[in-house]
C-alpha cells in the first residue's frame, strides 16, 4: 500500500479523540467511587447516560439522510473534539461538586459533563467513519488504531497513577456473646479473622488526569486541523474524480446484510458485553491476573489493527470463521464470569495464564475482524461507512443494555473477593 506515514500518524492522533475521555472516566472509577456519594452505583448511572447519549449519532444520521449536502463531517468533528476538551477541562475543576436532590447527595456536575462526553463520543462512530471516505482507503486502518489507543492510553496513565491497585489488610473482630442466661450466666468471645481490600493512594490527583485528557483532545484537534488544511496532507485526499468513479468492489445486498450482522454482533461483544464482565471473569484468579488481562487485551487491539498491513481478509467465509473463533474465546471469558466467584481451574496453576490468554486472543481476533469488515464498507463508499457507524453504535448499545439488565437489575453475576 502506498501510505504517507505522516498523514497516517495524524489520522491515528486525530482518532484517539474518539473515546479517550469516556474511557478515561471508566479507568478512573476506582478513585472516583471513593470520593463521590454514589460509590459503586456510579457505573450504573454512567451506563444509563451513555445509552441516552446515543441520540447524538441518531440525530447525525437522520440529518445526513435528509440534508446530505448541508450536514458535513468536518464542522461536526470540530464540535465533537472541542466539546470533549471543554468538558474534560471543567471536570478537572468540578468533578467532586455534589448537590442534594430529594434528600440524597448526587455528583450532578460529573454526570452532566459525562453526558456531553458520551454524546460526542457516540457520534464519532458515524462522523469519523464518514470523514474517512474523504481520504484514500489505505488510511482506514489508522482510524481503528487511534480508536484502540483511545482505550490503551488512559489505561496506561491510570496504571502509572495507581488507580484500582489494591492491597489486603487483615482485620480481627471480637464479639461478646451470652452462652446461657439466668443465675449462672456465662459469656464468651468469638474472634473472627477477615481480610479486607484497601486502595493504594494515587501517585497523582484526579485533576491532573483530567488535564491529561484535555491535552490529548487538544493534540487530536491539532492533528485534525493539519489533516484538513496542510497542503502536504491534502494530497492524500480523494479527488472529485476519484469520489465519483465507481468502486472496484461493490457489496451485494446479501453481503451487506451479513456484514451488518457481523458489525452489530462484534461491537455488542467488544463494546458492551465483555467490558461489563471482565472483573467477574478475571478477579477470581487474583488481582494481578485481572490487571494483566485488562492491560494486555488493551494492547492487543491496536496490534490487531497493524495486522491488516500484512493480511487483508475480504472473503465472507473467512470473516465468519474469524467471528466464530473470536466468539468462542469471548464465550469462555463469559462462562468464567457466570461461574464467578468459583470458575474453572481457580486453584490450578494453569487457570490464571489461560484466562489472560483468552482475553488477549478475543481482543485480537474480534478487533482484526471488525477492522476487516469496516475496510470492506470503506470500499463501498461514504454511505456504506455511515451505516457501518450506525451498526457499530447499535451493537454497542444492545450489548451494554443487555448487560445492564443482567448485572444491575437481575444481579446475575457474583463478584469475587480479591483478598
């Protein structure tokens, strides 16, 4: 492929803005819940807000369909990045602002600003994808590398901060009980030994973390500006003749339908189901196994995107096989979550390495398949990319909604005590 690596790098940096702020909020949860009144109910509120924010891509898609010549990606993307940057900056100052509502304290500022972050991030699934129709097809991979890094970078910064790192403390309790009453009343003391988890103090504050997110969004905005206005970069945009010329690969109705189902299914798993159960799946094997699975699976996603430089899958049969393989790994991870706090091989030496490898492999295979499917959409033009974004967000919303019901309403999963 004839790639300008400077332009490729700019696309990666620009694409980092897609989900870095929402991903940043999620990885900061272990610190946030210690300081906010919602405690561990906060993720439930955040999940609901993200689903409400799906109104963003819906409005963009409908507007694009009704006024295709008026609704353009470039001004929308500037709004997305700048709103995200302003919200992160405000979070650095107001994240701990609490307001009493109906006699209960709520983190109103954080939840309102998170809504704006979710609104613009959800819209990136349609706006960023259609923008890539302006560039030559070989830069589609760069978009997904950037999206993958939007999850990896805040995770690495949170790791350096010490967010979510725990240590166990032995606790002894003495309880006086009456053995028999009456004249010869006797007493005894029951001693209980338990181990409780404590969080390490973070190495730097939440405010600094939000300033980091703000800085990354400004960097993405700069990269996007250079892409659109630097003459050197404009050479990598399609000419009007190229845009009007028919694609060498057109998708028939059946292929289009199958690709839509694959996109919905894969994104339901990767963006909705699996992130919700990772702690249930990995924590029974120990806190170290959990953190390794989280970090290494985050690294596997961008590596999978780079894999498209060497192997490109265009066969529907091969895509279906890859999807089934990735779903198999995801199924094992899901099964261990269902069996928590006593999954398979919990006391065996092989248990921890297997669960870590499963999470790495599912991330690699499903990401590789997802990018391969999106590349086929790219070859079919801008309208196909718009629908690819719609199917991506639809799958993510379905997966998140189903898991919200299972976890928060039906309480189907049981958490393991890391101590």
